[in-house]
C-alpha cells in the first residue's frame, strides 16, 4: 500500500523542540495533513513515543517509535523500531552512553515528558542533544540487535550529518537508505558524492515546531501500515547488500 509518511518529527522532549509539540498536537496535525504514518524522533530518547503512539491509535494514525541518535562523531542518525518495547530498551541503552551533563532549560529549552492527555509528567535532567559514545560505524549493527534499523539523517545539511562530519558515507557504515531534506535533489547529492550511487533516499520534515510540519514529504510502498512494516521495508535494502 502507498502511504504518505513523515519519518522525522520532534516533540517537546527534545530541548530544541517547541513546547507546543505535544502528543495530541503532533498526531492531530499529522492527521489534518492526511499523513498515514509518522515517526517520533526525539534526540537520544524514545521517552515520548508511547504517548504519541497512544494518540495515534485513537485517531487512526500510525506512529513509529524512533530516535534521532547523536553519534560520537556528532552525526545524527535516525533509528526506527518495530514496537515500543524495543524502542524503549534501545533508548535506555543510549542513555547510559551519554555524558552526565545537566540540561540548562534557559539555554537549550525544556525537555518535557508528556502523557497521551498532553499532561506534563516530568522533565529530563540530562541534556539530550549531547553526543553519545556510539560510533557511526556501530549504529546499524546495534539497531539491528534491538530489531530496528538506522538511516543517517538529513545528509545534505551542513551540520550534524554524516557527510558534514566525516565527509563521506563509507559502505562499511551499512546505510543503504539515507534521509535528505524535502527540497534536496537526489541527483545533485549523488553527483557531489558518487559513493551514494545506488542508495535509496527518504525525505522528512525534521519538524521541531508545528509550523514546520507539512503534508507527506515522502510516499512509501509498504506491505501494511505498521511500524514493523516500515522497519522491514528499510531492512530489505540492507539485506540486498548493495552497500556492503
């Protein structure tokens, strides 16, 4: 089935995410945009995924539990999971690899946990935008151990991307699918980086505020409208071995 997707969204748990990015606001605006599937990808955490998934289930919107991991090299990689338990287990592991730096909300922003009623249930004290100790060459294998799959985020951006940080995407990183911004032309980035020939691309909004959300930046052909179907779809590119 052909599904309209936005697979990179932040909630109020990300310090750079607006406090209006609550579970109900995110899910209901996605529904207004006629999206079939979204992924919640807060920085280094899946802490609000369960709440957004609950809202999504109540309105007929599929929400994929996910994370935007900041690697040891300061490169952002999207990590998608087939179910919330796997996502939360991965999130707990990542948390232990992060430096113990306290968030300064006045500088970086609030980091708010919410339930499915948009009630604040707590805040995260550890700064979530720091680099984890997980290297970019490790991410794919680690995600697979938790049943998930990794996709490097916004590789055409000039900061916090694998290309901007390391200058190339090595086949040994095992990234057969990469994310680019909605206005990026695939042929232009492949011309600039020939090593990306044969890679598949997805586009996402990377919305940190409601005003940045949009109608589907990408349409995907999935077997069904579930998080597991998305993971299986992305893993199928990995299994083809076209980047190994």
